[in-house]
C-alpha cells in the first residue's frame, strides 16, 4: 500500500520568512457573496484569494540562478524536472543544537548507522527536529546547517538536491552564503522549510517529489514536497 507523507509547510499571512524577503499577504479577491449579488454581507466566504509572496516562501526549492550572478539564465523553469523527482533518504541529526554544523564524517556515520547509501541523483534530507522545537520562535532562524566542506562533499556525490527543516541550508554568517555558492558551482540545489522529517527516520529509501511552479525566470519556487513509500 502506498504511503504519502507531506513534507510541506502551510502558507499563510504572517508566517515567518527569511530576513528581508517579502511577507506573505493573503486577501479575499472575490467572494461567493459578491458573485451571488449579495450586498453588504455580514461575512465573506472566499471564492478567489489574492496572494502576495516571494518565490522563497515556506517550503521551497532554490533555482541555480539564485546562487550567484554568473548563473543568470539558469532559472527554475529551465531546470530539468528530473531534479525534483528522485529517490531520497533522510538522515537523523536531531541531536544537533542551535547553529551546529553538520560535517561529512557525520553524514557517513549516520548513513552507516541507518544502513543507507547516498546514490547519484538522490535527494538527501536532514532531520534536525528544528521545526518542531523552534518554528516561529526567536530561535527559528538559528537552526543547524551543513558546513562548507559538507556541501562540497554532497556535490561530489552527484546528488540532485538536499533538504533541511530550517530557513537556510547553512548556518547564517558561518556557511550559508558559501553553501549556496557551492550548489550553483556544482549544479545541485536544496529545499528549505521542510516538515515531518521525523516520520521518515528508520523507514529506508523513498520516492521524493518536490516540483516547483513554472515561473519564467524564477529564482526559486514554493513546492508541495512529499515522500512516497510503496
């Protein structure tokens, strides 16, 4: 029997976004009452919402052109769909604390402990339990992340992408900018703001799907990321 696990945050007005990125605004553009000719209704029920938000809102994937100026043109609509439809594994780093780095040797240890192997084309997810512990708190932006060496190591493995629960793949001011640059240089990407990764631990390999919107020239896109177990 197929099991589908939703790995995506809800999108709503007032949700946390990274630093100075656009805040989410959500209003009723058309109501059923308007469509039915009801004047001055006590309540409005939405028929169409108007959304205003950035490409890097909630659970999202970065395009290569987001990483550095020399990657202009490598937008989300130009990236092969095969990058977003892969096999996946999830590794347990729930012992990591605020602003801790994840190093290559720790990934090898985690793989060995779980009996998993990183294969070419995989999406590798990092469960840190940061979402359940700190979402929308003062420490939400202080999560653990991968190191510079770790990003290079993952790139050498030929992965399609990796994913984290936090708002950034590296630790801000320590490795985050460089991790983005390495992704661009080595032509792989990453997902941010994933949830429910605890439900993947100990269950082995799965099908990962995180298709982006086809935004012309887009630097990234919200996704409905899922893990599928058959």
